[in-house]
C-alpha cells in the first residue's frame, strides 16, 4: 500500500512525487554519497504547483506528497505510519491547509501563513503549507506570497493547487515545480469508490460517469443524499419541462438551493434561522446576553462577522447553482451525442430513456442553442445576476 494509491490514473505524477519524497529522505539522512545529494537536489523542491482539471485530485496529490515527506515508515509514503494517516486525515500539526469558503483568500490571511512558514516544524521533518484554492488569490495577495516562495524557510515546503498554471502570476509559477494531473477514466474512479468507500459497483459506475470522473463529486453523489438530490432534481426538471408553466416552476425549484438539497425549509427560512443562530453565537463569544444592547466598541466586530457569513452563504449558493448548470450541460451533451449517433458512452446513463426521447423529438440545432443558453446563464451568474432570473431565462429558453 502507498499513500499515492488514491491518485488514480496519474502514473506519471505519482512517479515524480515518489522521486521527490525519496530524494528528500536521502537529503534528510545527509548521506555522504555525492551522487545521492545530486539526485536529491534535482528531484526535490520547496515550491510546488499542482494543476489539472477539476476532480483530477490536485489537493489529494499535494496531501499525498506532504504525507510522503513526513513519512516515518520504511518507504517514503508508506501510507501506514501515524504521520501518513495524520496528513491524509488533515490533522497533522506541521501541515497547514489554506482554503476559503468565501470568494477570495485575503492578503491578511496569507501574511499569517508566510510568518508561520519560517517557524521550525513541531514533529516532522518539514513544515508544509498547501494552498488549495490558489486561483482565489488576488494579485496583491499573491505578491505577499512571492518572497516566501522565492526564499522559503530551510524546512518549509509550499504547495499551490489550481486548475491551470496561468491562474497564478508568472513570477510565482516560474519558481514552482509544476505537476500536471489529468482526468482519470470513469472506470478507475468507480473502482476507487468501490474499494475505498464500499460503494455498490453499479452505483459507483453511475456516480463516476455523472461526475465526469471528478473524484470528489463522484464520492458525494454516491455517499451524500443531499449531493445526489441536487443532480436528481436538476435532471428531473429537464426531463419534464414542456411549457412556460413547467419552466417557471422548475426555475423556482432550481434557484432554491435548500429545496434542491432535499431540505424541508425554504432558503429564506434557513437563512433567517442561520442568522439568528450566528447572532447568538457572536453575542455569547463577546460575553453578551442575547437581545442586550451591543456596546459601540464591539459593534464593528459583529458587523464584520455578519458580512463574512453573508459572503460565505453567497459562495455556497453560487457553487450549488453552478453545479446545477454543469449537470444541465452534461444532460444536453448526451442528447447531442444521441442525435449525432456518436459511439460515446453517456454521462447520465441512468437517464438514458429521457435523453433518447428528447433527442428523437428535437434537432441538433435546438440542442446546440440550449447548450449556448446554459453557458450564458453561467456567465450571468458570475456577473451577479439574481439566480431566479438566471434560471427563468434558461428554462424558458429550454422549453
């Protein structure tokens, strides 16, 4: 067993990462063999850039390398020792994971991680900082990081994850070693779900195809009822839409991200409930009773906390809405495949009957127009057009 076993379909990347871990171990042991020192200097780097399409396993690759570097087993990256397990469980004291549930990673947060990067590790050979959403850093934030990557601490390793190298500044990527991951075949993802998560083979195959080999989404579809409900509700709307009435009702459902996950409350009710609970938590943290007058000295703190919560909700809602549109695009891609008679496996194999029905009753021109309409909707959502209007414009055009 190896810590890299979860990186399915990434043989080339695994080879490079294993070489780096082995070289780091040689370097740490301070072997006298000059050839070994030469290999270590070539294979190991203190700055890495993991790129690849969504679902290819960028964060997992970074975690796997981190575990291999900190591994205390007989082989670097054994996957069995306490260090390897702790890293994969995301609770190792020397591995810092930087991500955000807001729109961007702030420069203030990055400054904190930069300062921490020059502190010696507590229990392992390296201090490792993994930025999972490197594309969410603004230019000024990335500039804060530049000096730390250019001259890292003696025992610090930086790992940045993003879809493409172009997502980070040239000054950053020129100082990082790039590991590019590829989209694995759906059968490999299905096998991983069966072996690692105990998913029933047929469900694993459907989930892997529906997720388009995105490992995280496939696992969620196979194991998380809420994630599965979003896809099911989205495709059911497309399969049943006929007139303007169906479009309006479908748009109302798709725009309600709480209902799409199978929740009993409306989105407005849940937001109000969350706001009340968070308000009580903020008041308690400041030592104030619920409903009491807020002192002027802490009013700004409560306002900032409320604003951060609002941004978090906004990003979560947009992520769900974008995922719905991805499912729509995949559905009509399947319709187009059937219309053209291409010998390609469907993405939504569990909706084959509905796909065939729509394919036989419409033309390829209609399907292409629908795909364009959905793509425009994704662009409008990113431009802050209200989600209800976006969904209505899409579904009325799809009817």
